[in-house]
């Protein structure tokens, strides 16, 4: 990308390429693996973004890596929650009315009890 900039490519185009290549690789399937990362892992991943900002390859006004992953998680859950045709929507249970006096939830679902298999 530095070669592209040296050949006169506009900064906005370089930002798009950095997003399409580097950020996309960093966030690929992040919903499945982000929870298993340590604070040290997250700092190393964020360092790639910081280096991109320092070198002018990434727009500093864009979201941080953690915000990108959180946003992707929220979009995926909302897609599953509100799309009746999503393959995972059918496994979400309905919310039942328990009187625990908890704060209100943004959805009407509850977790199902896990059924244990008995070995015979």
C-alpha cells in the first residue's frame, strides 16, 4: 500500500484498500473467536490498526477494532433475532414471564435448560 501511495494514489482510496484487506482479515469471523482472546491478544490486534493510522493507511476517524467486532456481533444477533428466515432463529426460545424484577430486556427470549444425557 505504501507503493500505491508512492505512485500517487489518493489517501481516501488507500483507506478503502486498508479496510478491505487488513481490517477485513482482522475481523473475519471475529464473533466466534473474539471472546477467546486475552487482553494481550487484543492489544496486538489493535496495534496493527494503530500502525495503519500512524502510516496514514487507515483513517483515524474510523471505529476501533473492538468497536468493529462489537458492532458485527450486534448486527449478527439482530439479524438472527428479527429475521424469521434466518437458520438460527428457530432455536431461539420464547421469553416466559418470570418475576425476578430484573431490568427490562431488549428482546423477548430466554435460554432453554440443557438436557443431560444419561449413560446406561
